[in-house]
């Protein structure tokens, strides 16, 4: 251990398994670029503060340029004592520019602020990518909703046929729930994008470091204002995972709807081959594996969130090595959520929709409410209209015919206030168009939703 970067006070080596157990380089090497930009910003601040000379700063920059090229070209040679990306880069810097100058880089700095800086810089870029994937998913949904606005389908509650709705209305119901995650993501990015740099190990920096200048150089939108908190918390990872979990719940429910709608019994939609797989035994099978994985991977995303909450909950304040356990879940979470959004977009943009099957699945009983509403328009209290309409349903059941096969005389027999125009209640299109208040399923109300979403996407 005396060979380690921190080895001054140690006399004996680490147990070999402990070396492996402790090291994070196999996965935190992904932050090499962020670690270098953070180091250069830190060195520049120490130049301004008089800790480094112009020459020393230039040497540090030169060293890092070379190190960056090594990482870029996959030729960086990892040494046995490289614990993590921070120690690896600093060790290499010393080799390139010499320890006299290389050894000054870490003046006033701690890996505790470094790791949080690197993670935030990395996460910020990834979340921006996820934001654009999510925008794409919403855009594809909107495009389908506009093109397929005339399709009418059964709307369900309790998975029972409830009232007719536009297919576009179903599509946009999910777009609306994705959109609220888009808004939330934009807030999360702002909180991720704050700088811990200049907080030291826990107590702060003693060399008059310009924290604002460093934050600006690195593109941070603000600072973390308490150095102990800055090295202690992984709020930005937790918040990301809470957001990701929430989005995955929504993607999972969307996938569940489509699994049902793509079953042979429904046949409302048909997945493209690109997002389906077959059975090794049953030749006829075409399974919606993409959708099932979207549903399945949501569980994995929630697990990562719950796991990190447990890791952090009992920690004494400031940095503890447990926090290193936030890195891998974060990396996997981002990959899982990012891939899932893109798969969902692929499924949605390539599937075919069978408008005839949707229409054929409508049942006259879904118009029972229309009879009640009809009577309401004639001045009958709704509760009474509901009761009368219930008797229409009951009579159809008793006669063993669908509701639309009852004769006008039979209806009149139930309630004398039914006139000839009661036939209009049996028109699915009319039923849909009557729901014209904002948020409803009429064409105008659906197009209004499209407008709201486009505004959120900045496309209006
Ligand atoms: N690899 C560490 C992590 O990911 C870096 C910080 C280590 N700091 C320390 N004092 N041991 O958390």
C-alpha cells in the first residue's frame, strides 16, 4: 500500500482481493474525459490563485492532452495501483510531466469532490441525450395521433369496454404522461448541473480557489453551497433514478396496453418484425418481446433506485466509501432507461394499426351513457336518465339482442320521453364528438392536446 497514491503512512500491502474489491477503475474509467476537464479547471483556478505558475499550468495542460489522447486511442496503460480514474490520471500525469509539477495538481483537492464532479458532468450529458430520446418518443406519438385521428376504438376502464374514444386520444394519454416526465427531467438536469468543485475533502478549500470560475468553465449552472453536503450526497443520482423509475412505470404501462392490443384476440396493432421474436417450438408464434422487456426492465430500474436509497440511508455525514456503490447503478440505470425510450420509439413508429378491428370491437352497450345524456338534454335529471338507460341495457339483455337492435317501440315502452331522434345515441362518431371540452376525445379536443405537447417540445 506504500505504493498507492495515498500510501505515505502505510507499511503493508493490501490483500489482493481487497485491491479488486476496492477498485472502481473498471467502471469509472468511463469518466476519463470529465476527470480531465475537472482537473484542468482546478489547475487553472490554482494558477489564478498563485498556487501554480504559468509554466506549471502549461505543463499540466500538456500532460492531460497526452493522457486524453491515450484514453481516446485506447492506449492508456492501467497500472496495478490505479484504484480509480482519479488516481490513474494523476499517476499518469506525474509520469509525463514529472512528479515535481504533477504533484502540485492535487493541492487543496480531494477525490471526494472529484468523483462528484465527474459523475455530475457525465450524468448531465447523458440526461441531455435522454431528454432528446424522450422528445422523439413524444414526437412519434404526436405524428401517429395526427395521421390516425379518425380511428375510433373502445376505451377501457377496469379493462372492460367503457366508452368509445379516438385511437389518437389513447396515444396522447401516454404522450401526456411522458410529457410530465419530460418536464421533471428538465428540473433534474438543473440540479445535477451544480458544482461541488472547490469543496475539498469535506471542510472546503484553503487556497482562495475561484469556485464560480471553475463552475463556469465546466458549464455548471450553479454551486453547491455547503462543502460537507457537497461530498456527502448523491441526491443527483437518486433523483435521476427516481425520475427514471417513474418514466419506466409509464413506459411499462404503455407496453402492457400494447401487449394486450397486439394479442390475436384484440388485433388492434401488429408489431413490426424488427421488434418481435418467434418461438423455438411453436412456428406460428410472434411474440411482443420488445414490449415485455420494456415492462420487465422497469423492475430492474426500480431495484437500482431502491438499492441506492438503502446504501445511503444509514451513512454518517460526508464521504464514506459506500458512496462508490452509487456509480454502477447509475451507469446501468442510464443505459436501461435510455435504451428503453429508444426501443419504445422504435416499436411505436414501426407497428401497424388495424382501424377496422378497433371499430369492430366497439359494442353498442358502450353507448348506454349516451341514452342518459340524451334524456338530460330533454331536462331529465341525470340520475333518473341513468336509471332509464339501465333499463334499456337490461331489456336488450333480456331479449338477447345487442342494444342497437331494440325497436323504437320497445324504447318508447321504457320511457315515453324517447323520440325518433334517439337513434342518434347509437352513433359512435357522434358519441366521440360530443366530448368536446378540453381534454376530451372529440377531434378538436384531441388536436388541442397535440398543440399543447408541441409547445412543450418547442415545436409550436
Ligand atoms: N472511487 C471513489 C468513489 O467512487 C473516489 C473517491 C474516493 N475518496 C476517498 N477518500 N476514498 O467514490
